[in-house]
């Protein structure tokens, strides 16, 4: 029986995953603001929403794809469901690579459109381009959250988000604070944590 208790148990891990994923920008912001300056802090906060729009496309594919694969399995077509699942994973990865390359290319225009001034432009572009390294994996992480729910294992998405978040915190501390890499360190820490999650 699928009652309220089971719905809550299924939904809470997804909510936790989204909240933990938002920690990426908070942790980056903390370390950059304290160890790299206000211009870098402004740059990452300006560009983060644009990158999250790209990341949300993975959640979109996962939501629709999980419903489709679950429907096919429930109707007694497990092999077809497996093929659809494989196609969706490949599509998400391909879309991630294409959008990351496009975003890296148009980062200066997006930064200017979002209101970046000349002082912060270079840091906006640097942060965005380095974060795009992990974007295909981040799309997979977002998509798999829905697939985990369809497989009745929503806690796996939360676990991966926690591991990714801890990776981000540790690498931010090392790269931004210890090695004084500034915005580049924050971006590399985010990209690495996205790859771990993906």
C-alpha cells in the first residue's frame, strides 16, 4: 500500500538532496568571501543560478525518464525499460557535454547579461568555465535522483549528495584556503564534487 508515510519516506531524501546540492554555492561563497575577496564572491553568486538552470535539465530528464522506465517495467517489459534507461543516461551525458561546452563558450556574454562589471568579468568567466568540467556528471547526479526513487532507493541519492558535499567542503578548504587558488580553487572543488556525485 502506498500511503502518506511511504510518500513522505520517498520524498524526504529528494528534498535533502536538493538542499545538500545547494551547499555547493554556500561553501564556495564562504571560502571565497573569506579567503579570496568580495569580487570573487560576487562573481560566483552571479553565475551560480545560470549553472543551476543547466543542472535542472538533468532533473527534468530523470523525472520523465524514471516514470517511463517504471511504467514499462510495471507493464512487463523489463528489457525495453532497460533500453530506455540506457538511452536516457546516454542522452543526459551527451546533453551535459554539449551544454557545458556551449556555456563555456558563451560565459562572457551570460556574465555581462547578468550584470557583471569589468572588475568581476574575468572571475565570472573563469568560475563558470571550470565548473563546466563537472556539469555532465552533475546532470547525471540530478537525473539519477529520480531513478533512485523509481527503484525505491531514494536514500542512495541523498548519500551521493552528502558524499559530494563533503568532497566540496574538503576541496574548498584545500584549494581556496590552504593553496590560495581563489575563485579557480572554488570552481575546481565544485567540479570535482559534481564528478564524484555523477
